[in-house]
C-alpha cells in the first residue's frame, strides 16, 4: 500500500504541473497591453513561422477602417535575404532590429479611406488612410504580444529604398517598418503622462 501511495505522489509531482490550465489560458487584454513594450533587443535564437504570421494577420484584418475599405497592406521579410535587404533601409534602427526574425513594412492604398465616389470627404483626405493603417498596426502588435511575441514600430526608414526592394507600388504610402521577434531582455516601464494632460471632460 505504501508503494502505491508513493507511486501516486510521484505521478502527481511530474504530471500535474504540466497540466496546469493557467499555462494554457489566453492572457487577459490588460495583461497584453500592459506587458507590450517597444523592444530594441531581440533573441537571435528564436524564430517565427509562416503559420504563426498568418494567425497574427487574421487579427490585423479585424481592425476597423473607413467604409471597411481595409487599405492597409503588409510586406513581410521572412527569409534572411529579404530581412537583410530591408534592414539596409532602416537607418539608425538597423542595429535595434537586426536580431528580430521578421521585418514587416506597413502601407496603405491612397484614395480609399477619406474618400467617397473619388472625392475627399473632409480636409484630412488621405490622412484617414494613415489613421486606418495605425489601427491595423495596433491590432497587429497587440495580437503579437498575446502570442508571446514582441515588436518595435520604426518610423526612421528610407521609403524609396524599401519601395524598390519590396516592389511596393506608387499608389501605396509607406508608413512604418515593424520588427517582430522575442525580447532578449526585460525593458523598463515607460513613464506616462497624467490623464488630465491628454483628456478633457465636458
């Protein structure tokens, strides 16, 4: 009988920790956005698969856009050759993104968001395309964090060089380059403004 209870105890020791439901539960939205950081150092030993990227972009597709035009486009440098070619056009951000396994260029199609029957709806015109692309990027980076990935949105880039390398058509405005990977170290928590500095109640 003692041997039986000893056997049960050993099974519990080795099996039960791996069956913890908390490890398999999806993170809460608060956990996702509070743990997301702009990561500038990536783990070079970890990669991201094409299947994982496809899951990631299903989330980006759900971002709202003007009249559901979905003007955002993404160009994904997954192979080492294309990754290095894109990295050449990141200026000062090149070293920050060098170990990220994936580099993504986000763009939006001109003349869609902010227009109705070919005419701009208000003074913002194509700036609505930038707005929609920002929403799509936001969905993307939050989903990335929920999947355990990390990101860095980079605005310093050579758009002409990227357009040539990736064959991006002239009717698309190049917005950001987004590094995607796994953090190599824990970043510090940024300081945020007090709420009363950026919201106003009436």
